């Protein structure tokens, strides 16, 4: 039987990683994924539609830079000033535009029906809050406007590939921190009740495998 770490301890750890210890985020992500973190993230790219794209919690800006390089024109929001600084430094080094804002996912500073896509990679609990879902629904394109329905793409979980005795240890870490405990039906129920048509996709490409949640705005 696996004993989960206390919820408060997990939250403190994630808070430190995203705020005061943000400078370690990329290294930690690389270590716990055997270097597959970036490949898992990129599995979201084929699901993006043409048009304005919003990234929720852009973090250190790595995926934001990849989307821009791939020809998309994203904007991003994040609440952490530490991540904002790191992402800005990355984008400047790459000579990319800094279309970044500090904001909460529950109060997006954008007009209704503006985005073709909203994308998030490995989000925390904020993603499943009803007010987050309501804001995502509000800012996405509506099919009634003569455009393809706006789409939400979330990379929830990567599947590890690596040498045997380390891989079980990393999987154990995911288990005790609750990262494997999300019931698949919960997000689908929240999205369906919030006006989306949602589905899970197990995506494999270039040796990387991840579980993605794809949802399209209805109405």
C-alpha cells in the first residue's frame, strides 16, 4: 500500500519550486522525467489550431518559445514573478517577443471569444477549478461566430521510459506525491458540465508518450 505525502507538504514543495526555487525548475523537471519533459510538452503542438493561443502558467518559457518557433503567436499568463523573470530572460536570449502577463487563470485579462487555443502543460490543481474552466470557456472561440470551436489542450501526464532500477523509483515518487491519483473521469465531467466536448488522448511520437486532455467549446 502506497502512503501519500500530506497534501500541505506537497503544496509547499510545489510552491517553492514555482516561486523561490524557480531557478531549479527546469533541472528538476529534466531529472524526474529522464530528460523527457520537453518531448512530453511538444506532444501538444499537433493539436493546436491556427489562431491566437493562450498558454496558462508558462513557467520558464520553454514551451512558449517552442510554440513561437513552430509558427504560432502565443500569449502567456503566469502568477509567479520568479517565473516571469526567467521566461523573459529566455525569450530575450532567443530574440522572441515577450507577450507575457501576470494574471490568475480564474481571472483572465482577455476579451470573450478571443483565442483559438488555450494550452497548459503539467498543471496543478488550479486547472480543475470551476472558475478556471469558466474563464477558459469564455475566452475561447465559439463555433457560432463562424470560426472553428476553440480548443483546450492539456498535457497532464508523461509516461516514463528509462533504465530499470531508476524508473520504478521515479514512479514511486509520482505516486506518493499524488501525481498518479487523478481519476480520468473527473476532468471529463467538469468540462462536459462546463460546455465542452472532452476526451483523453494517449499520444506517442518520436519516442515520447503522454496523456493529453483535449476539449472543444460547444455552443
